[in-house]
C-alpha cells in the first residue's frame, strides 16, 4: 500500500471524517450529536469517560493507516515506532479500556453490551499481541496482528455507515441498534481473516518447492 493507493486514501478519508464528527459530537465534553434521549443521560453520567474514549479512539483511527505504509517503515523507522506507541498505548490502550467500561452502559441492554464488550476486549488483545510481536522483532506476525487490530478500530467508521443505511431504510433506532453492536466489527474481522487466509495461501504457492 502506498500513500496514493485507493485503499490508503479510502481508509484515511473515512477515518478523518468520522474522527471529526466524533470530536465535534463527543470529544469536547459537550453532547452535540443527535442521539436517543437515553444515550444523552448516559453521556451526562459518564461525560469524562466518553470524552476520553472518543479522543483516544480518534488517535487510533487516524494514525492507523500511516502504519501500513512500507515507505514510512523503511525510511523513517523511528517515526513508525513512535506512531506505533501512540497508536497502541493511547489509541488502543486508553480507548479500549474506556470503551470496555462504557460497553456496560450501552443502549439496548445485554445484547449491545455483549457486542461492544467483546469488541473492546478483542481490540485490547490484538493490540497487546501486535506490541508483543514487534518487541520480539517478529515483524510478519506484527503486521498480521496490526491488520486485525485496525479492522476492529475501523468499527468506529462502519457503525456510522450502518447507522446511515438503517435510518435511510426507515427503521427506528430502537429496532436496529442492538444489531450494530455486532455488525460494526464482526464483518470487518471476517473480511480481514479471509484476506489473510488467501494471502497466506498465495505466499505458500509462490514458495520454491
């Protein structure tokens, strides 16, 4: 992937757009986004935690695409490393822990809480694995875990895509929100695992016998 590739540009533009909305809607400690009244009450009760989650998750969303640029890794390894620590420690670490705590207050009760709790837990787990494999200098495994991790981070984008689609279909918020707690990340992870499997098979076929 290069800085001019369609994939990089799509990831970056969508991440920046959603990040801007998140900071505007939640990141300043003021509830600006139009949400269900029950969610406004949750925001008022957990204002600091929601602001922290929004701000740190934005760091992960925006920094993530740059970490997949081979040229940055090759020419500026120190910058890649510094951005990696920023991504993992602040973005995933604080963003994931705050997200896990907030999952128990999710609109929709147990189904929503279970979906968002599992998302946050897997985000933290894959982030820890990415950091561990980098420290072990197993860079191939490190890249694999980072791909999985960013697929989970990208739930912040996909949940807003689904929100738009469901609202456009005429469904009420209460009718579809529970499914979003799973739809926003499970397809992302399945798609990435499918791609990694195909990539692994292609690599095996290209090896000399």
